[in-house]
């Protein structure tokens, strides 16, 4: 596949009389989400070696650069100007200059700017390289205690209550863990809306200020968290990753899942059959596998 991509890129650039081997690379670099120590040696080397770093907020990124003694030039790249930067970035890469793209915190493009540039450069055949690292979403899931084998990430919920409730209604029968981001001035109202739409007893986990001094993880029913934030206003401050437990699979769905599994298990190994059934139904892999084990044990008894 890589050979095909390289061939396609070469054909595109040959039309423009450009030599792809002399092109620069755009590095998409993850930066810390709070603790400045959470950055890789590779990321620091790349940020120091490229000719320019595209940053969501150059003032914010300057603090990271100053901390590590990085003197590379910074250029602002945010949702309001990135479309206009495509031509400049492409020209720099055509001239053999390596560039890096960072956001204020975490992995770029995940609810952050950069998508417009990356998509445009891919169409032009340029090489884009990931330098992975911190992500608030993955960090929150790793400590949240909710199922992580399958989850839905929906970015920020709508700011207005009516639109937010409409979005939340889509989760009524969603069996996967739901992950969203929320701001300090909306978190209380957001939890109230979740209680109204999904019910007071839906389990939620609220991860606040991950990797920072006041990191807190609150876990309980949505009604319990509404009360907790009302009693302690400090818990409404900072940046939040909100995780909502998926809806339980109803008995009808279990019956349909069981029927599907029996057909698949007759033709395929258990692991493969469980994986396919999970993809088709949207069920959690571990629950599907447990049901497959029960079905197999049942058939062996017969």
C-alpha cells in the first residue's frame, strides 16, 4: 500500500515538475496536556529541528518552547486562518523545508485545528508524519473505569441546552461508552441535561484537569455528580473530559445477538465470530465474547 501511495504522490508531483524526494515533511506533533514532562524525546527533537512550527496559539506554545530551550520560529495556525495557510505550507515543503504542527495541548486535529491543512497536503501528495503522545481523551478513558473496548468520541456537545438535549437523545440506546469534552462554564448545565435525557441513574465519570495540579476524577450516577458539583463549586473549574456509560443491551438485542453468534460460530472460530458480531451490532467485544463462550458451552452439553 505504501508503494502505491508513493507512486500516486510521484505522479501528482511529476505533473508539476517537482521531485518528491526533495520535499520536506510535515510532522504532526503531540504536546503535553498539562504536565510539561509529558512529551517524548522525539517530539522535542522534531520541534527543535524543523524550520517552523505551526501553533494554535503561539503565546501558549512559547511557554513550552522556553521550558525546553527550543528557539524554532512559531507561526499561528488556527481555525480562522488555516485554510489560507495551505499554499504557504505546501510551498515550504516543496522547497525542502520540514515543518511541524502542534495544538495548545495534546494531539493535534482531535477537536483542534489542522484538519484542513492535513487533508489538503495529502491531496497534494506531501508526506505527513505523526509524532504521537498525550491525548486527554485516551488518558481519561485509561483511568475512568468505564468500558474501553469500544467507545464513541463526539467532541464538544452543543452550547445551547435544546441542541445539547437533541444530541444526548442519540445516546439513549448507544451501548458504547460516550466521550465528550466540556468547558467549566457549561459543565453543570450539561450534567443536568444528561440527567433529564438519559436518566438520573446513568453512570458518568468526570475527569478534570488531567495531569495538572488539581486533577480530579469523579465517578457515580449523574444525579450524584450534579449534587457533588453543587456542594463543591471548585469541581466546576478547569477543563473536562466527560465519559458516559453506554446503555445496557436490552433482552431483545441479546436474543438477536445470540442468534447471530450461533450462525457465525457454526462457520468461524470463536474470536473471529465474536469480533464480527460486535461490529455488526455495536455491542462491546468482551460481552459478545462472554455470550459466545456460553453458547459454545451450551452446544457442547447438548
